[in-house]
């Protein structure tokens, strides 16, 4: 039972390069999320997908795009990387939808991205 | 901007003592609260959730919620060096879609 799988675990990009962070969950969860974590700032929501076929902006969406490919997969794309996007990126999923009880997130192991 | 505030620490406690971690939130519409533990270089791991005013106990952990004061706490009894980690408080944002708003975390150091 893998839970939430993120790839890659580490990446170094040059300014202006593009890349896609991959996330897949095998828990049949409806909702998926992308967060970034920076020292002293906690986890900030970039984008989320409440259900297959929908995506919405979070707190810090600028410079990012997402795709909910199917129920399992939710990818995050950096079109033109900037040093300010150096961070640790976490994908998460949750099973609740609508007004059902929400039990919190399951997180992936994270991607440590450095933009030079 | 809805916020969750935590003291960044570090909170240093001796082994065997009670560690008390605190959190306040600004969104009065939040109804669900979560505590995550994050070891250095690892991903957050859910340890407690609380939905109603009062206390909720799970082993050595007790979560406390006071919605009137917009205050959440986590008590860790008989603290162990393995409890040394950053503890993240999170509130479910009002309005649906199950978005969590996280505090910046409190670093706990348990020394032998």
C-alpha cells in the first residue's frame, strides 16, 4: 500500500527551465493538493483538486499550473522556474468530499527543488 | 487572510515531562483541527484530530479545543527523545473543499 507517491525526490533546475512534479495516490481519494513548505512560513497551498476534473487556485498559485490527469494523478508544472520557487513541495490527498467527515490529509514524501 | 499561529520554539523539555504545544486560529468558521508531526527532512504525519470542544486523548497525546477562544493545544505526556520534531497545527478552512490552513509549526526538543 504505497499511499501518496511523489516524483522526483530531488531536483535542481536552472532559472527559466520547466519541469513537472508528479503525484499519484492509490487510496481512491477524491481530493488532492499541492503545498510548498518554506522555512518559517509553514505549508502554503498552491493548487487543489476537490474531485476529478476540477482544479482551483490556493494561496500561492503564481508561476504554477496543475493537471488532474485522472482520479489517481495530480501533477504540478513550473513553466519557467525562478529562484523564489526553491522550496520543498508536498502533494497530499484526502478521501472526503462535499460535507462528509474530513479526516485530514495523507502526504507524499516531498520533492526538494532548488532553482539556481 | 485566514491564519493559524504557533510559537516557532524551540520548546525544550526534559525526558518524561509534559510538552504543551499551542495554536490559535483566526477563522471562526473552522470546525476541524489537526496536529501533524514532521521529522526533519520528512513529510508531515497526522497524529491527532479534534472536532468538538474539550479534550481528546490518544495514548500519550491529548488534543484540546476551545472554539470560543479559538485555541487548540496538544499535550504530550511522558515525552521521549523520539518525540523531538516539528509539530504543525492545521485548521480546516470554512466553506468546503477540505482545505487545510497550516501554522508554521513549533519545534520540540526532548532532551535526556
